[in-house]
C-alpha cells in the first residue's frame, strides 16, 4: 500500500500529465515569479525550487490565481490552467536537490522479458534516492479571492496542441543565486558556493536525469568596467573570446562570469545540450494587477524600490550619487526593463531551445485596449521604436561561440537618468519625491545601455513597456501591498512557534466575523494543510481580521507578540488592498541600518521541532539558519 507521500507524488504527476514540465529554480523570487506566470499562461506545467531566503511561496499562490483570471478573460476555464508545484529546497544541498529530479523523472519502463538466469556478477547495489513531495500551489489558489486592479490578459501565445507522453522535467530556467554586489565583497565564499556551486549541482543532476535545455539568468554585470553605451553581446565572450572577465570588480560579477564559462564548457562537451544565457540590465515594474512585485528584504539594491520607499516614508529622501556625469541632467543613465518584458524574454529563449514548443496559434482573441501596455498589439505599435540602432551587430561574426551556447542582452536599448526615474514615479504617485544630490561612487559609470538587436532578430523578442508603465505598476504594487508579503511571513512564523495557539486565535476571529470565510460543512479544527493555509491567506488580505489576530496574539503570550511589532494606527493615504503600513522608526534606512524584515523567533522555542513545521513543511529545517541575502533574488 502506497504511503501518504507516495500518494501525494502520484497525484501531482497525474496532474502534470500532458504538459511540458519546466523546472524553475528561484521561482518564487521577483523575476522568477513573473516568469512562472508567463509560463503558465503559455501552457507549461511548472515545478519551482526555492529555499525562500528572500521570498515567500505566497507569491506563487497569487501567480496561479492571476493566471486563472487571465484564462477566464479569454473564455477558458480556471481549471484549464496548468499545474504549479513547489519544493522548498536549497540548490546547494545536492542530496535534497536530487529528490526533486527523482520526483519528476520519467517513469521507468518495465523490461519486456525477465531473464531466466540471474548471474551473481550481474547484481549491483543501487542506492535508492528519496523523492520530494511537492506542494500543489494550484490547489491552494483555486479557492482564494484576491482584491486586485483590473488588468488586460497577457499577449503571450499558448503552446501547440501536441502533448508530451512522459511526465518529466524537460527544460530548466535557472534563477537561484545571490545577487547583492556589496554583500558579495564581504561574503565572497557564500557567493561562490551558491552561484557557482549551486550551478554545478544543477548541471550534474541535469546530466544524470538527461535534461538537456537550460535558460540561465545572467547579468549585464559580466561586462564589467569600460563597457557603457549600446553594449553588444560580443564585447565580452566566453570560451576564450572577447575581453574576458578581467575587468569585473566584485565577486558577484565574477561568479556570474564563471557560471557562463562553465555552461559554455558543458555545451562543448555535450553537443546535445542547448544553453541560452540572458544578460539583463535593470529590472523593475510588477504585474499590472498589483498582486505580485518586488519585495526585497533589507536595503534594496535598485533605484526604483528606493524611490518607492521614499514615497512610503520608509526613508526621508532618495540619495542620488553623482550629478556631474556627461548626461543630459548630470545623473547616471541606465537601461531599465519591465519585469514582464524580462519574463517574456525567458519564455522566448525557452522556445528557441525547443522549436517544437513554438506556438501554433494565438489564444482566443481579447478586446485590444490600445492604451494598455499589455495590449496584444502594443509590441507592434511601440517597442521597436525605442530600440537604439547605434552599435548594431550587423556584419559581425561571433564564430567563437558554439551554436548550442548563445547569449542575449535583454533591455530596452534606451537609457533613463536617476532624475527621470524620480520624476516619472512622482507623476504616477501625484506627489514629489524628495531627493538630494551627492558625490558619485567610485567605479560607477555615467551611462550603461544595451544593444538588444540580437534578441530582437533571433528570439523574436522586443520590450513592450515604457518607463511610465514601470513606475505605474510599481506604484500599484506599493499602494496595494505596502508590506509586501510580510504579513503572511509573520503569520507563518507564529504558526511554526505555536500552531495550536494560532489555530485557536483564528477560530475566535472567524467566529466573531459575521461573514466568515469558513467553507460550508467544514470544521475549523481540521488539520488539512490546504484549508489552514487558505485561512492564513484570508487573514493576510483582510485588514480588520489581520489586526484582530495581532491583538489576540499579543494577549496570548509574549512568545507570539514578540514576533509582531506593528502599530495599530494608520494614516488615511497609507491603506492598500492587501494591507496598511506604519513605521515605528521613521527613516531608519537613512541611518545606515537595514529595515526590519522578519522579527526574530523567541529563542526559547525550537522551531525545527514544531509539530506544525514538521508535519506541513513550513521551512522547519531552515527557519533558524542564518542565510545571506537572496538565493532566489531574481
């Protein structure tokens, strides 16, 4: 009789039958979650691996719910959305990582005829590899109800009607990495261990389980110093070509460069392996629904989240480094790209690796809102006009690269200054963003933009969104989710520390609510994981319920209240669809300190031994470990 875990795995594989299964490492992060969304829209089943050091699986629940609404807008059924599964695994732990591949490998074919004689020398000891039980994110999302801004369905086209016969991972999109330049200088070994060691684990497992296609999340940082305007892919090449990685100034950049060299070497050693590295510039924006977006822990590395924090009064002003560059307004100019454009670039790369997965026809047409940046015809109307033709690769031979290893820039080809960003965000927000000009930082360049003509011609990909679109969507995310996914993180921590107390608090709150969200005929004392998580999510979304839980938790015991340092007061303009915010210590970032992300657990409670964490896998094995910033940073 199959065990409970074996039954869960069998059910997950049954749901994935008939779909191309894509493994996305770091898929609950900022760029990863938006890419997962586009993959689901395109008709792929997705398996996400993430250690949640800089994200929360709640983003994936919202992703699946958004795609359900997308399908409904097209006249399809929500049940038609491909399945989405999640494994909480660290890619640097090869043994744990292998359990994911073991779960999603092709079924072994039974031998056609059993041998009549079995010789002793033929006996081999085969180590049995454990399997990882996936969390079915779609099952959690089906019964959710989120408040969100109306959005136009994605212009992404569906896959052709032919379905694969085997259930196995066919392709990989690799995001999982550490990405803070400053942190990499102080913690280089962590960066090499994760970014390089994690990739080695992935490639070894891909080889063992015969997965041949990978899209790699690289970065424009591999171009190093001295590369500025209209940077072409062939200005820095792997495999001994170009100027190499000698001009890189930090361990993060060097780790990405090493990764590309390793991938190139693997493509030479195995001609059947197909690899695309995507070097992208400055991602920003969020999904127009306002449900998913960038939720960095600690101090953001990018300018737009900093501008957003100044708008939210989480910092007093934006510090602009450098005002004497040779640019129109003297501030630094960078190539910013909307995260949805970036996600669609990964989808275009994936289809380049698998020609059979090219869309045969478009999904059912939707009414074209010509003013919407996600309009199906927006790409044809406006994107190519924003691409600079300066520094075109026309006539350039890139013979050094193997045909099965390719790299592409993803950007808009157009630069915007820091003051452009501040002004655009202020226009969207309807208020001025305070800023102060300062000295330039050592090593910073005046202008950095991409030549994206290669991606346009070979991948059929062009950026669609403008700077105003990026700022508008970031603003929507900031207004609707002023605490990001932080509320669910806090409730999850409470549940790990004292699940029984949290369950009792939730039951009391639901009983006090005349419009309880409890399912008809269900008992609130149910130990069903999906039901409990849905109730947790409701507490996250409903402002009054959440605050009621917080009040009762503070009364229940100091071991819970110590996790929840949140003021009750709120100002009129600080309310959002999915939460409200106030700040105990104004402008703490200005003091050179990190904003509080997760309050620490009470040291008297061993979370790893929590029955809740043990039974339902809420990160019990990793909750108390100190981790560097962002394995799933993308």
